[in-house]
């Protein structure tokens, strides 16, 4: 079976073209090729640019995304911190409220203590202006609440001009001195003791506290005790003196001969009686001091002659105890002094006797007379047992004896240094000491020069 013939599939013979047409066609084809090449080149450049822009946009998008994440994270962190800060602030506010409540409670407690305190209290602020007065002050000075309130804000110089508070003028000369245990009286039966304490905080002084303590009862008891001791000492003095002279007469043979054994016992009794007399004399001196009846008869005297003669009286005692006792004049000229001879002799005797008592055998005692700032100065130094450091602040206290002194010498009253201190101070002088526990002690006192007529 014959195939059907398609007219389109029959090749046609090429049309005959003229050379001009063929040249023109070739020229057009060359132009088209050039255009295509340019288009392809432009397309490549465009593709490169598009790819570069795409990469840049992708990088920008990535950076934006990263920055957005960082900012989001930072925002979340700040939100969290803000929340933590809010919680912390709330906790702080709660703590502050708790502290405020506690402070208020403590303030109420403090004010209650101050209001019910057994002593009178006056608190002055850092500018020395009165800030607080407790009810006890009002009772002591018989002032009412309104008068007490009016004093707030005033200085001590203003307060002592207020009539009921004028007794404080005995202590304060218009300013707050730092005093301790200064006494003053409102009347014959009422005696107060004033003390001033500086109140310090973390940043320094915050004020000054004036404490007024009623010591009327203590003074009354002390007066009664002093009177009793004085009466008892006077009553004992007469029979003890009679015993002394009787024993002396027996020992001297005025009442007949005695054998050696009797003499030994009587001599011990006589020495014990002497100690009793010394004790009674010390008690009488103490009562006179406490009652303000210590009578002085000052005369212009050569202190060197007084001290030298006194020291010589103890040379035998020093030799008996195997002690080296010396007197030395440290400067050529000693200021002339006006003193009660018997009282100053008593001071030096107490110091020398203590040195003799508490210096072991083989030790040394040095009595030196010198000068200090125009004053006559007496020193008594020894190589004895010393004074314990923790007990040195009590050495001039009445009836006090240090532990090592009691151990070394059981007999003693603890009155000698108390009496010596009062005698020296009554002469306008000063007594002091330094001690190296277990090795040495040095007492010294100064006496002001006599005033020229």
C-alpha cells in the first residue's frame, strides 16, 4: 500500500538569491549574533549583580535576624532584670519597713528605760544643745514638764541660769566638762554625784550624756560609819596608850626585875601594842580626812633636813633586814616649801616603811630629793616585789592591799597610801608611782614652793 504523500515533506529547491540579498542576510545575522552576544554578556553581568545583591540581602537579613535575636535576648534580660529589681525593691521595702518597725520598737524600749531610769539623765547633742531630759531630773530639781520642755535646745550655760538648775553651776562653768564623780548639793540632806560621758557612734561624737545620781543615803551611811570609827578609835586610844606605858615601865625595870623569858614575851606584847596604836592613829587620820577636819600647821621648812633626818631613823631597820638604804640630793638647790612637818613626815614614813616591808633581803631602797618644774620632789624607789599591773589603779584606795603585798607581809591596814595621797594633795602637791611587777617600784610626790612674802 502506497504511503500518502505530504506536500510539506517534499523538499523544495532553494530559492535563488541574489548576492546582494545574501550579503545583506549575512550582515543581519552578524548583527543578530553581536546583539545576542551582548545580550548574553549583559545577562551574565546582570546575573552576577543579582547574585551579589542576593548575597548582600541574605547577609543583611542574617545580620538583621542576629541583631533582632540579640536585641530580643537583651530585652528579655532587661525585662528579667527589671522583674528581679522590682522583686528586690519590694524585698528592700519590706526589709526597710521591718527595720523601721524594729527601730521604732527599740526607740520605745530605750525611751521607756530612760524614763524609768533610777538616775537623772540629760542628753546633749553634738552641738552641746540639750536634746533629752528624763523624769528623774524633773523630780530631782522640782521642775514641771513645761519647764523641762523649755530647756530643750539650750546649752548648759543657758540651763544653769534657770534657778532650779543653778546648783549645776558648781560643776560646769558654762560648758560641758568631761568629769567623773563630781559631787554637788541641793540642800543639807541631799547630795548628788554628776558624771559626764561622751557618746560616740560610727562617725564620731554624737552627743554628751550628763548622769545625775542621788548619793544622799550613801553619804549618810558613810558619815555614820566615819563617826563610829572616830568614836571607836578615840575610845581605844586611851586604854591602848595606858597599856603601852605600863609595858614600857615593866620592860625598863621600873616595877622590879624581870627574867629573860618574861622580857621576851613582854617585848612581843609591846610591839603588838605599838601596831595597835599605829592602826588607831591611821583610823583617826582617815576619819579626819573624810570629815574635812585634817588640821594643817604649815611652816616654811628645809625639806632636805626633814627627809635626811627621817631616813636616818630607818637605817637600823634596813640593816636588820639586810637592805641597802640610801639618801641622795639630786640637785644643789631645793625649793623652799611651806609644809606641816608632822604630816609630811608621815607621808615619807609610809613610803619608806612600805619599801622596807616589800623589798626582799639584799635589795636596795633609794630616797632622792630633787626638783621638778620649780617644785620640790621626793622619790622613794625600791627593788622590791612591785605592784601587779591589774591592781595598780586601786593602789591609793582606802583599805586596799595588793595580793602580793598581803602574801609578803600579812600585817597592814591598806591606809598608808590613802593618807599619804590626801596629805600631799592638801599641800597642793601631787603623788604618783611607777612599778615593774616583781622587780621594782618608785613612788614620788611634789610640793609647791613657798610663796615669798
